[in-house]
C-alpha cells in the first residue's frame, strides 16, 4: 500500500461522525509536521478542533478547504464492508467519509506537501473544519477569526465526481412552532388544536414560493417541510406542534427574501384564527456563485486537463458547503468545489471512493495551485 493510500486509510478508520474531529486534526498535523509544514490546531469544543496550515507568502492567497467530520455510521450490519474498515475492493475504498470528504481532504493535505517540496512560490492556506455536516460551526469559527478576509480564491474538496462546481444553492433550515391550548378530546371546543394550526402552515407552504423567480444559473428555488412533531396522547388536544423545513435559496431569491416570505405568511395565518405560529431560524447558508470564465475556474480546468487529459465538466449543485459561510466575508473571492467521490453515495450505506480518482486528485490539486499562480 502506498503512503498516499495509507494516509486516507488512517483518516477513514478514524471515527469522526458528527464529533471527535481532534483525532483527524492530529493525523493531519503529524503528516504536515513530517514534511516540515507547521500547522495550528484551533479548539472548538472538547475533542473538536479545526486545523490551519500555510506555505509560501504573498498578497494573493489560495485556500484549500475541507471538513473533518462525517455523518453517522448508520447500521453497521447493513454495510457490505465495515464502515470504519477502509477496505479496498475492486479499486474502491469503502468506509464512512471515504467520499464525503476525507478523500478530498487527504488529497489537499498531500498536494500541499508536494507543493512545499517543489519550491512552490505561491501562498497557500489549508483549512480543515469541524461540524460541516450540521451547522458548519468550524467554518463559522474560522470565518470569525478572519481566515477568509484575505484570501483570493477558495477550493472546497467536497465530492463532485471530478466535475468543477462553480456554484451552489444556499440552504435554509427553520422550524415553525404552533401554540394552542390542551383539552380533553371529547370536548375539543374547549381547546385550540396546535396540529390544525400547523397544518394551515404546511398547506400554505406548498404554494408560498410559486412566484419565486428562476435563477439563470442555479435554477428553481426548492422547498420542503421535512419533520413533524405533535401530540403525545390520543385523547388530548395537543397544545404544541412543530414542523421543520428546508429551503434552497438562489441568488434570484436569496435567504433574506425567503425569511421575509415565511414571516409574512405566518403573520397572515396568525390573524386568520385561533392559535399562533412562531418562526425560528436554525441555519442560513448563502448561495455561492463564481464566473465560469473567471481566473480560478480557468486555472482549475487547465490543471484537470494536464492531469486527466480532458477538461472537467462545469456544473452547479443544490447542496450547500462550508463556502456559504466564508462568502459572508466582506472580502470577495472566487470559489469552486472539486473533489474525488460522488455526492450520490455520500451519507449512504457502503459509501466509497475510487482509489485512482483519489490519487489523481492529489496531482490535480497540486496543478490547480500551480496554474492559479502561473
């Protein structure tokens, strides 16, 4: 087994499901230390750390970024191979995080090491974060500490099937809390049914965004109510009901307009009858768009062509990434998402990554940095 494959194996075998990223940070730091690259461990919480490393100097800074956490393992009995085994079968490495996104993160670390050894003259920053899978807390911490305030371009190593993604939709998570009044179900008129009030919102939500403009790049805004919680006893009128929803904002109908639309809808429904609805914002991640003919996309595709012998397909997705957090910075910079593995297998039983794609991504990230500063 090569050192490059062994490094990815170690990362996949390290359980960082929604926590414990410090163990991943230590492996990355040890790898960088052995190559003479200093790194900084930035604590977020007990057992949870971000990592930042830099090589080179200069006013223009290219950032490599990836998250260290994974989603939960799921039922290990349903996996064909152990979810923390990092076993390789028919050229595919199986394991939680193999695609999303320890292969991309490992490839970025190894590309940084190659660039350092080559005498690379540019300025490169590596950022490895905690908690991307729910809340992006690590990205928020690094953004608050100014790590995006001076970068010129950002490459996020999420799985893209080796496509160059030049943008993605935002993601807005929220809760609607319906308040009513409990009563015995034999006398429902004495109470206020929170379920009925919540259903009023759910029905109205289906068409609440029908007039949202279609973005010329991202496409239509997507919205769904995805979680319901109400009642605890069949013979009691419930006084509380909760729905959670997710919306994918676009530049044509961004996060602030989405929030305003929901609040307006709630005000209308609250005025229409008994019971009250309350809106709580859980997460709000912004859309990210870069120019298809911009310097970063052009340089990245030259790199892909030099390694794979063909240009990459340019695309967008509706999933959000840590890039949504960094783009809040007043500093404006280009962003792409590129990495080995497929988003379609991320979060799934038998998650895997093609080992050859992973190895080629090391060379591609290396070439991306070189072409960006050429």
